[in-house]
């Protein structure tokens, strides 16, 4: 568990450094309006991708952890959840295209929304839940570092003027999908599709509960940006995005312990070892309190001045 925690913390640090190194540069070059256009398109597509996920990124960790010592059952779980994910992705992608071609709001930047729609189309390729379930956090970290490093190089190489906002969008899409697709390919070193004795119905109820919780959380993680874009303009979205990104930088560190504890807690429940489960939950709670309270207090001062500096055009 210690190694998994170290890799998860490293991944959290990378997830913090990436926006620190990329966003100030991009916002300085593109300005609030350019950043706002891109962020609204990405957020709108991610909202549909979240619907397509149906809670699988969390539920899948539990199911993979439960069957990680049984290759046949693990293959079945991977097949069932990936098939559900794929069907949902195709349905939501069709709905996404229908909306952006039906409403005049999207007409001015339709090419951006079409490009961002790749996130919806390929959302089923997210497979980090599988590796987290079998507790291979090293691979998740290495792939993320590789893709984010390439993304930074692309950003500094190709985004040079305020007219390069489409290039910036493609780089963001690459930073997300590059990791997903690479992980999806790597899964087949561990398991394969197996359509023998698969059952989809048993997953529907827990997925519905998890999806409901994810949908509620999305109100302040994704929907806020989308609603602001609909009710205001690109510049407002750009300014809002800058401040929100700075405030949310610490969240990956706070949530890192929860991710690595899902597999052992799932195993404890499957073995009816409630004492071990309670011990792990106590560790998780103490870790959250130890980190989250100081970070919350540090964020109350707000980066107002820093935000204005970041978004100042040359």
C-alpha cells in the first residue's frame, strides 16, 4: 500500500504541476476570451462524457479489486463494464452531435465543439479503473507523466498567438485521450474480452446509485462552467476558469488516499473482514482531516491578484 500511495501522490503532484505550467502560458497568449471558448467546449463535452461513464470509473475499481485473483471473472467484469461504457458513449455522442447542430448557440464555435466531441466518442477508452482495481498504480503514473510532458511540449511549440485557441483545444484533448487510449491498449496485456457467461443487469443498480452521486457532484465541478458560458460570454468563462483552476489545484492530493483504499476495502468486504475495513476507513479519515483543513484555510484568502496577472494579455 505504501508504494501505491507514493505513486498516487506523484500522480497528484503531476496533475498539479501540469496546469501550473500550462495554464498561465496559455491564458497569457490566448487571453480570457480564447481560454473561455476552449474551456466551455471542453466542459460541455466532458459533461456528456460523464453521463456516458455511468459511475464506472469508481464502480469498476471495486469490481476489479474483488476479482483480481480470478482471471476468468476479471475478464468478465472488464468485458461487461467496457461494453456498457461503449454503448453509453455511442448514445451520448449521438445526443451531443444532435444538440450542437440543433441550437444556434453553438453555431459560432461549432468546429470547437465537434473537436471536443472526441472526448465523448472515446470516453469508453478510460481504463484506469481496471489498473487501480488490480493495484497497478505505477503504470497509471508513468503513462500520465509521459502524456502530460508531451502535451506541455506541444503547447509551448504550437500555441504562439491568440488565434491558436483551436490548437490549444486539440492539445487538451490529447492530454486527456492520449492517456486513456494508451491505458486501454495496455489493459490487453492483463486481460481480454470474454463474452461467455456475461451479465450486464447485475451492474445496473449500483451504477445508477454511483451515477446519481457523480451527477450531483458535477454541479460544482463541470456544470458551473457550462452554465456560465450559456448565461454570459467567453471572457467571463476564461476569468472564472483561471480562479477555479487555482483553487482546485490541491484537490488531487486530498483525494489520493481514497483512490488507493478502494481495492483493499473492497477485498475486506468480500472476505467479511470488517475489522480491517474499519481500520482502513479510520486511516482515510485521519488523512483527509490532516490535509484538507489546512488546505481549505489556505484557499480562503483567494488568488485574486494572481488571477489578474495570469490573464493579462501581453
